[in-house]
């Protein structure tokens, strides 16, 4: 993940660019850089390794000045974090370019451009684009046409900002698979990865859509290649309600964060999946070599993250054929661990500061693991800094103590991890393409899933006076049942347990009576008929059944069963969708019982003590 900022104004833009980078530093801090076009019409470039402050120090010493420029803070994918690999990348002192994303066909383009006489300084995929645009603009004499033609040659995901010395009044931006927004000012216009980068200078934004290109000057913004509509009609004005710390129109942060999940998933997928393939480079420079050597996976996590890990076990073993073990961090730390050769150590944490998970990571370094990877939502957290590789979730700030969007974005990251690992261990291109298409479709399916909110709320009224509840699932949905039970426990204080449905007859069935609600996650998959048989056991003993399923399933033969139909989702992705109504159920029960939804008793957002 990288952050980009661009500005065209009547004033010196260096301060705007640096402030924007500071605000985008969560996206990467391996290096930072900027270019401005000075009064002599020369492109001046300034770069520094490390955090944005290092670039600020460089600029303070050299006092750059220019009314148009672009800037970048980097999270390294291709090439190590060095000054040479830092953006912007410049071609022939004429074209400067910054990039967020991964270009899959950069090697072929590099060979082609080298044959044409271009010399490469860096190890990055981004420099290829700078030279390609220089070549094509030189051939046609038109900045936008040259950039447009270059984009047709690229395979992968990108958000870019480009400036050209021979077209000194304009910047061009484009996006495909990575976010980009335009900021609208008075006598000045901007471009950035995230609106937060530009909040000090404007509150009016246009969110570029897939495949769009924007050309901007101080006074004009033109958008090409997307949907119809004037620039003015697409502008969105942000205010304090758009701040993560504001509930907006929602009663609680938890409900707000439940409804933010479709967009959180979109953000998490951006830049990680192409049209038909997973972009393995999103995991870091060394990921390919590490994944190729991996022969087993050990996952360690706590709480909700542990349940996401249990889902990941199914995915990893199904898509890679490798053994995947999952343990609770506080248990794993205190036993004699046998480490199989070439085992990858994977940790999961929303905060990146969970004490047991951090301790487990540190302990793993002396036990002979192949390497470490973390899934985390907080950049620059301890877990991120101390892991060999990381894949950030893009949930945004999660304020509610009961995790919602952090959980689903973890699942998205973990599925992408399993697919990326599978590319080195037998995952077929056909299966990869099928799953990528399902991932592209997932945010829309989640939006449709949230439409059952009122039905779930009606169910919640039947739970108000209950003291116990049982949640059931099988296969991929057994961990989802446990997560549903955890949510109910966390915020409504009702005792709840998640069980594999096939285990009912081995004990839990003794608890079932008219006062015991039994919630079941039952999408259409290879285990559906077995789940139905398990539920017959509950019905025969007078239990109250609440079933979440989809359009393809039929539960009409089960008496006294309440059913909510959810949109059909690819079976491998169904856990991500089916957890949403469980979150809604726990939320509405808690509200009806009058508990403190966002700050439940005895709990905290981040567990930083053992």
C-alpha cells in the first residue's frame, strides 16, 4: 500500500504535498519523495528513505518551490526500501510518476523499453510506467493520449499521478484496482489516494471509478473513460460526520461499522486482485520466495482473530494441500512446540498490539520457522514492525469493542493469502479466476445481505429474556457459529456457545429445550443435508430453531423453524457474508436489553496485557 498526492495551484505546493504524505503515512513509510516543476520549468526531485519526516528534513534544507507537483509515500513491493527505489520515478528528466499498486507485466515491458534505449535505475515495476509514458507521449505529442495508450499496455492494479515537463500546467491521474480521489479547490485542484490527505485544503472530492482518467490544472478538472456526469455533479462534500470518530446517523459505532463492511472489503481488495488473478506481490518483496518454500502454516491469534484463523485453516488446506495449524496465542506460548521444516508463522491482530500474539511472534523467531507474516489493521503497530511480511486490512478505524469490519476484512486478507500461497502449491488458474471473480462481486453481495436487518431485528425480540443460546455450523461455518456466539456474549451478556452441528449428539443436545434458542448457519454446500439432519435432532426435542440460509436451500420440512434467506454467495466466500446477520442479531439483542453496545463491560478494544 502506497500513498500518492498531487497538487496544481497558484502557490507553492510543497507544503501541501508534505502534509498530504504525513496523513497518508499509514499506507506506507519505507520511503517518501516528491517532484515539483520550478520557475525554470525543470523537474526537481527530492527523495528520502524512511518516514515522511526524513523527506521533510530534506526539503527544509533545500527549499524546493513549485506550483505543480506530485508526491509519494511507499510501501515496498518491487525492490527494497532504498532511495533509488523511492518514488517519484523520472524518465529523461521529463516525465515524473508516482504509483500505488502492482504491474504484473513489468518484466516484459522492461525488456521492450531497454531494447529501445531506456536505462533503468531502480528495481521497481513503477519505473517501467514512467519510461513507457515518456516514449508514447514523445511519439504522439499529446500528454493525455500518451498516458491513455500506456494504460492499455498495463496488466495489474494501479493508481497513478503523472506530470510532464513539456505540459507544465497539468497533472494526469488514473486508477484501476487502487483508490484515487480528486480534491476540488478554488484556483487549485488536487489528487490523492485518500481524502484525508487533502482535508486541510479542501472538503470537496470526486471518487474516481475503475478505469477513469483525470486531467487537472489549477482551474479545471476533466474526467475521461467513466460514467457520464459533470464534475460538479459528482463532487461530494465531506464534513465532520465523515470522520471515523463520528457515528453520523447511526445510533452506535458498532452498527456504523457493520454497515461499513462492503466498502471495507472493497478497500481491502483494491490493489490485491487483478481481473482474473491474485497479485501475490501485494504481500511484499520477499513473499514469492517465502511462499514457494512454505510447506506448512502455523497461525496464532486471539479472540475474534482466532475465529478468522480457523476459517483460514479450511481455505489454506483446500487451496494449497499444505497442513495448516491454528492455535490461541496464550496457549501456544506455554507449551513445547514442534516445528515442521519450512513452516510459515502467521499472526492475526486488529490492533497489532495484542500482548499474547506479540509474545508468540517474538518467541517464534528462535524456534526455526521459515518466516513470519501478519494480518493487521494498524500500520506501524508492533506486530507489523516485527513481522517479515504483512498484509494490512483496510477496515479503517474500528471504535466498537466488538469487532465487525476488522473480522470480515481479516477473512478477505486470509482468503487472498491462501490463494497467493496456492499459486506456488497447485492452485489451478481456473480456480484462481473463479475465486477472484467471486471476490470482485463480494461487496455487492454484502450490501444485499445487510437488507435483512429488519428481519433480524424481529428475531432479536425473541432473545431478550433468554439466558443461553447455541450457535451451530459445519465446515467453514463452524468458526462463524463460534464468532456469532462470541458477539452475543460480548455485548448482550447472554451465555452462548458455538458448536459444530455434528457434535450435538455428543453432549450439547442435553441443553436443548423450549427455552434454548438454536441459531444455525446453513448455506447451500456439500454439508447442507447433514446440517438438516442435525437440526431435526433439535426440532424433535422442542428447541427453537433460527436458520440463516440461501435461496437454494429448503427448510420447509423442519417444523417450528424460522428462516432468513440471504443472497447466494460462492461457497468459499460464504463465511464472510453469513457472519453479517449474526453481527446484526447480537447488536439488536444488546440494544433491546439496554447494554452498552460500544463499550461492553469488562472489555477493551486492544488487549495489551497478558
